[in-house]
C-alpha cells in the first residue's frame, strides 16, 4: 500500500526534526541556543544523504567549508572526528537495526 502525501510529509517533518536536534546539539558556530533555526537551510541536503555515511560526511564538510565558511580542515584529526561523530549520529538515527 502506498503512503499518502500527508503521511510522507509527516515522516519527512519528523526526520527533519531529528536532524535539526542533532545539528543544533553539535552547533558548529555556537548560536543554536539563541537561533534554533540557524542551520535549517542545510537540513534538506543532510536528509538526502542520511542513509549514506560517506556522502553525509562529505556534505557536512561542504557545509562547514563552503556554506558556513569555517576554517575546517579535513586532514585535522580533531576536525574530522567531530564531523564523523555527527554524521554517525544522523546515520544511526535512520539506520538502526531492528531486531
């Protein structure tokens, strides 16, 4: 049975809220406590890659470097670890094994 548009919109909205919460907890520029929608423009692309960990990491790096303009260095182990940690949280939120 196909899902209705209303069901799909509800599922998408819930998924976006999950991603928003993770990104706001990460808060790469330190403003989420005052501007809770600061990262909303990036949520659709993050959602797009939620099931592909490598592409998700690449997209988060792209957002940091090209969209936000941070001095992120993917060869810096601390920078990379932070992005991989956030990517894993998002990926795991949508790809947990059901037993």
